[in-house]
């Protein structure tokens, strides 16, 4: 459309103008009531419609930005009407001649040889008066710079503070000789880069807020920096801060940052202001866990704050925080956060434990002693753990036996010292999860939980189970072990089993080892008829009489017998009785 002169695009959802194309003859352009929010689009208009005379951007977010009208007039030289308001000659001339350079006179006038009160320099407390209307250095104090600055060059070494806010500066230059500069402010200018400060190695506070900076760079030499303010710029990534280990306050609010990576080296950081950026994932907060001194954090206005329980999540993972988003953190909030998030196995924690995220290569996973209640990450990435053979969850806080995800190759599962009481059957329909779905499982350890009865575990649904540990529970009867001909090892120590029933273990034809110590067992009835049993541990029970030992004659393969701390072990004839009854016996352990 090379001959188009009028274009109306109002009341749409336009955010950017790059795709407008080159329209050299357009004189009237309507872009009102859209979603345009960046001053950069004025530069795009300069390329697309260089001859435009009437432009309407009314009711776009960009109209609210500081310097909007001046910026547009500077870019579009032939504009006569902007947003329905006629462009006057004086306004156009003012817009085209606003930028300034850093001169010697500017440095002499706005440099200071000693620190002024905090109210005149610092975050949120700078004077809003234009520097040109403030008194010069000579009129402030006889202790400031040498009057008139002198011509011997010594005044360069005397400047410790420099305040060049609101000067429309486009570039930092000619600052190399300010080697003793400690505090500098260049807010509300038009700077696009951080540069020219490499020699200012004594700089402690630097403010570059409200500029057009797109990249964090050229600050690695400023190793004494304790305060850095870069709010209201266009920075997209945190980088280049590795050497700033003395930094205690960092302000990056109102930028375009999407990740919190790049802060790990700031070990002295106490305050971080990064609100109104583009951080969407709540897990990004984990990047701040390496900051040992962080006590004040502002992330308000980011997408992640819309996540349910985002505040509690941050409080839980950053335990030393005292203030979050301008609100103090009290004990009640800390307790709520702990209750909500304690014991959740997150993806971040899982990756941290493994040291990588290549889950398909994991054969063994040790998550013991981790205070885990929920296996959130394991459920989310269960298909990726397709080759895992062994999972250790000992000494955690897991209460739901059905919470184990489906891991098709898992053969060993350790759940000792948890809070499991039952293992529910999986629902008739729905996703596969729970211990009962682990068809390849051969070893299941459930010692020291809250198990009262074995049938509620449904372990006879595990077709390949060979080893079952149930010590340290509250079991009173041995049942629910039928149809388990493959079981070879059964541990029932430290329960409350007084006797076995006829059906307790009679079907365990492959059993090699049986341990029932510390139970209060009074009789050995129904322990027989286990043709492959080689080890029997029944120490610390209440077996008192030799006739009870004669009930073991149905154990033709028994080689090791533990009888310690039973009354019968004090009888004189107990050993001959056992030798006669069990010809394969090799070891009798009966010491008190």
C-alpha cells in the first residue's frame, strides 16, 4: 500500500508496531485504544511512517510514561498533531534539544567532596527539583569542592559524590578521573548502557534508575559496591554481578526480568527489590536460597505472585526473610508456611539431591532423612524414572501407603521409620499409583511404622515379593500372608505377637528366614511345616518349656536358631533336645 495516506487501527489489541511495514505517504495514523506500552515503538513509527503529521495514541499505556510526548516529537519531525493536541513550535524545539553531555562544568557543579544527608541522596529520597535550579557547589558549603574548581586538576580527586539526575544524558563518559567517587546517581536520564565507570573502583552506591538500560554489564570492577539501583529500565536478564560480593542492596524493579538466576554470588545481599518484572515460575524463588543474609525481598507485581499460596511458599523456602513485599513476616505466617509446604518433595529438591535432571538414568534413589510427607515430584516425573530399581524413603514422615507412584522397574522399596498404617488398594479406575501397583517389587521394608494388622497392607497382591520387613509395629496377629509362595524372608521383630495361628505362615513354602524376636511369644505352635527355613530368630520371647522346642521338628532345613532371653534357654536339656529334633542345625545362639 505505497500510496496509503490515512490508516485507522484504533480499538484493537495491538501491543507492538514492528509489523506495520513501510508506509511512506501516510499522513494520518490512528492507533488509539490499543495495548502499546513501550517508547521504543516511537522509533518504529519513525521507520514505518516517517511523514506522518497527525498521530493518535490516546488510551495506550505508553501515554502514561515519563517523557512520552517529548520522545515522540523528537522521533517524528513532521508531526503537527499528537493525541488531538497541536504541536507548537516551541514545544518541538524543546523536544529536539533536550539531551546533554557530561562536561567539566557539570561535574564541578554537581560533584561533592563529602557525603550529604541521606534525604538528598538515596533510594526514594532524591530531590525532585531539576539540578539546574539547585545551588551550585560553591554556594553550598566552604567544605565542598574548591571554589570554582580550580585549574590544577586536583578537584577530580576530591569528588566523592555525583548527582546527575534529570539531565537527559544518553551516555556516561569522561568519568575516568573520578577515582575517589563513592556515590553516584544518574536517575531519570536516557542512558542505554552501563559504561564509563571502570575506573571508579571506590564506588559504593550507584543509582541508574529510570533509564533505558537493556543489559547488566561493565560493573565487575566495582567490587566495593554495596548499593545498586537499576529499577525502571529494560533489563531482561540478571548477569555480570559475580564480583559484587559486598553488595547488600539491589534494586531491579520495573524491568523485564524472567528468571532469578545470576544472584548466587551475592553472599552479602540483604535487600532485593525485583517487583513488577516477568517472573512467572514460583520455583524461581529457589534461586535465592543461596543468599545467606537476605532478609528483605520484594517480588510483588510478578506473575508468580498469582500462584496459590505463593507468599507461604516464599516464606517456607527462604527461612531468614523478615519482610516480604513490604509486609513483615510473623510467627503465625511461618507456622502456616511450614504446615503447608514442609515435607513436600519438589522438583527443585529432587534435582538438588541428584545433582542433575536426567531421571531416566537413575537406578537408585536415596531420599532418607528428608522429612518428606508428599512425593510430589516423583509423581510428576514418574515416567522418567522408568529404570529405577531401588528407592530409599527411610526416616521420613510418609503416612499414605498409596502415595508411592507407579515405578515399573522398582524391585527394592525401603519405607522404615515412617507413619504408614495401611496400604490401600488402587481405585478400580484411574491412574496407577500405590505400592500394590509395583508388580516388579521384590523387597519391601515397612519396619517401625504404625501398622496394626497385616491384611490391610494387601502385600499378597505383590506377585514377586521375596522379602518383607514389618518389625517395630503394633501387629498382634500374623495373617494376610496367604498366596505368597515366593516369600523368602519375613521379619516380625518387636511387635505384639503372642502366638501364631494355623494359617499364619503355613503357606510360605519358600521361606528361608523368619524372625519374631521381642514379641512376648509363648508357644512355637504352627512354626513347623516350613521345609526350606534355614534361619529362625525367636529371641527375647516367653518360651519357657522344652516341649515347645519339640514343635520345631517340621523344620528339616533349619541351620541357625536364636533363642537368647527365653526361659527355655536356661534349661539343662534344651541343647540336646534341639540337636535330636533338628539334625541339620549348625548354630544355636542362646546367650543372655
